């Protein structure tokens, strides 16, 4: 049995998570030691079935940076709610050896993990991930992040089915590791996402090997299943690049989740099919049950109206009413379609239904009412 000792005084209930972050001491049988893990819990934990996981190494300084960036992007609907976990590594053991270097040790000539690092990988995949899955509603979409040495370590899990996406900030990449990365990303038959970054004032060996790998990957990656993003930040250092990287990395690994833009659907003909496919992909890729957002529905509504595609607008309106019966826009869509077909009585009926669903927070309700008066006058003039 694993011993779990809460070392931060935060109340953690089995039925309700009243706090957002807990710190636990996790006893690993594989490592035969206790490890500190930090866990950021989503606000809707009690209401949702599962969440994506972002696991970051170097938890002491990476965890809170990651949490801060994720909260900002969550507020702007760039990423979904996630469980974020950090593993502390930046301290010495009883023999005055730094845990971090032991955890992630590898042979650069062979491109293989060695010593304790072999067990550390097993600790993550065979102990920590199962524990998090069972206790924190972790779904199938899992992300592994690291910086410098721990970023290099993430590449040793590329061929492991545990993680889907990787964030590697300023890794050092010897040829033996580089060749394995190239092979994995260029021949991918399943979805895989890699974000990698360096900077103008990064460590010289890191900067050189990262740029060399990037030049090869750009030529080698042909699979549509592989998502690769690279940044080389100007005027940043080995550590300051972390602050620049996380916002881009998080949006990259959750690219399909973000709100629809007009530019994105400019060449799409059937916007409703596009919308449905987008949410199907969100569910498949991120393993989250996520309802269609009103903002996305409104975007395709406005574009369809601008195109004067009345058949499409009618389908979108009917879809909107079926999914959001208390939402006004579906009725406004059908009203616009009816008016185009000179069915003014029907248009007025739909518009009044939409108007009745406008909330008290709508400050320009009087402008909406003017359309009701306009339609009434048209009907009167017809009589």
C-alpha cells in the first residue's frame, strides 16, 4: 500500500475539492523513497467525469508557472480545464547527490537511460500515472513537460503509450537521442504533439543541438497525425524562456480546443458539418465530454448570414434550438430565413420567441425590439 501524507495544510475531501492545490508525499515502491508531488485541481472537479493531465518535472519552479499560465488561458477559452501535477526534483538526497540528476540520468553515447533514471521512468508510468488516474479523474490525454535535463528525459517516453503530447523547454539533444525523435515523429501513425523551445541566450550546447534537430524535423515530418511547434525566443535566457514558452506550448497542445475564428472557416462550405466535426475531434483527441459553445455556434451563424446562405442558416438555427432551447440566436436565425422568403408572419413569430429569451443583462434590448416593430409594420402594409 502506498502511503499518502498531506504535507501542506489544505483540506482535501473525497467528495468535494474545496481547494485548488494540494501537495502530497507519495511513497514509491519502485524508487523505494518518498516523493513530493504538487497537484492542481480543476474548479469543476465534482461536476466532470475526466480531465486531461499535464505532468511537469522540476515541480519546484515549473509547476506554479504552468498553473498560472493555464489559468489565464482557461479564462480566455484557449485551453480546457486540466489536472496539473508537478514532481519535485531540485534537492539533495542523504548522500548529498542531487535527485534531479539521478532521476534523469542517461548515457549520451548510447541514447539510453541508466541507473536510477530507468526506475524513475517506471515510477511515472507504473505508479504515479495509475494513482492519478484512479484518484483525480485523469482521461487518456496526457502531457509531459520538462526543462533542460528533464526536457531531455521526456524524449525517452516518446515511444511509451503513456503520454500523447510533450513540452520540451531547452533540452540538450545528443545525436543518439535526436535520431530516435526523428524516427518517431516522421513515421507517426497516431496523434503525437511536440512543443520545443530554445532562446537567443540559451546554453550553447542546447541551442546548437535544438536548432539542428528542428531543421531536420521540418523536412522529415509529413504525417498529418504529428503536431510539431518550435520557438527560438529573442533576448531570452535558459530560464526566462520558460515564461515565454508555456503560453505558446499550452495553446499548441490544445489547438483543436480553441474557439472557431472566421479565418479558420473562410474556405469551409458546410459550417454546421465543420462545427460537429470539431467537437467530435475534441472528444476523441482530448478525451473530454465537452458541449458545443454558444460562441462557436454564433460564429458560424454570423458567417452563414454574411454569405446569405439561407439553407445553411436554417439548419444552424434548427440545430441551435435543439441544443440550446433557451438561447435566443436560433430563433433569430430562423426569423432571418423566413423574412428572406417573405414569410413575415413566421419571421415575426420566430423573432418574438428569440426576444423573449434575451436575458436581463442584455443592455440593448430596445434595439432588438425595433426589429419586432419593423416586422409588424411590414405585415400591416401587406394587409
